[in-house]
């Protein structure tokens, strides 16, 4: 397993953890549980961002800028509703 594959697996796992913490925060029954879940979510989102930045810097998570025309089309579509 190469470094890129390892980082992809770590990123996917971290995203899954963020999803679990988000639902835990939303569904928490007490303020203490809510605070604990929300703190864990925030920490996990920071980890996810750092992993993404490292992958992006190595060219392992390429992204493209959206064309202005496509952005405008989406804006028009949703503003008409």
C-alpha cells in the first residue's frame, strides 16, 4: 500500500467519523453530551482539513475551479424556485 492509498483511507475514515459526531451532536439528549460531541466534531473537522491540505499539496486530491457560467446557471436555477 502506497502513501497516497494510506492517506485516502485515513481521509475517508475521518470523514466517516465527522458524520458520526455530527449526528451525535444533533441527537444528543443532554447539554454535556452535546458539548462533548460538538467538540469531537470540531476536532475531527480540523483533522480532515489538515489531511486534505496535505493530500492536495502532493497532488493526490486535485480539484477544479467551477466555471463562472456553471455557477451562474445553478444560481439562476435555485433563485427561480
